[in-house]
């Protein structure tokens, strides 16, 4: 059993910042990729950012220059620093982990709302 526990979501004004965290625990085989996805109301879930165990990073074009992903391999934790937030960043943000067997795991989601 694998658990992904997210934290850090909330309500923020446009231009503000939030730091999301996701800690993985349980029977985790070697973690390969950690990342964040998001889903806005009425839209499909989309990739925000991913980071491999070797530090290779990928960002969605919409967040490049504003969001920063990082990970602590010793703690099986991934972070997403979100800056210069816009109303269109409003969504439920989901943590994702892919292990070395290519098994995917999802967190329960954390709401990020950007509004004045």
C-alpha cells in the first residue's frame, strides 16, 4: 500500500505564491518520477511538472518561469513552488509518483484557488 499525502493548497490572490508538498510512504518500490498534475472544473487533468530521480525536469508551457519543482529523495517528498499565480491556475493539484515498475500512484488532491 502506497500513500501520497499532499499539503499546501489554499486561497491566494493573483500574483501570490503557494508551496505544495507531497510525501510518499508505504510499500514503495524504487521511485522513478515524481510530479504534479492539475484538474480545473470541466477540464481534463493536465501535467504541471515532473522530476526524475536523476533530476531531469519537465514543465508545462503554461507554468514555465513561474513554478519550480524539486524533490528530496531521502524523504520521498516532492515540492512545487508556485509563484505569480493567475486565476487560470485555479484547480485541484494532484501529486503523482511512478515507480521503477512503471506503477502510477496518485494523491488525494489539494485545492488551489487564485482569486481576488
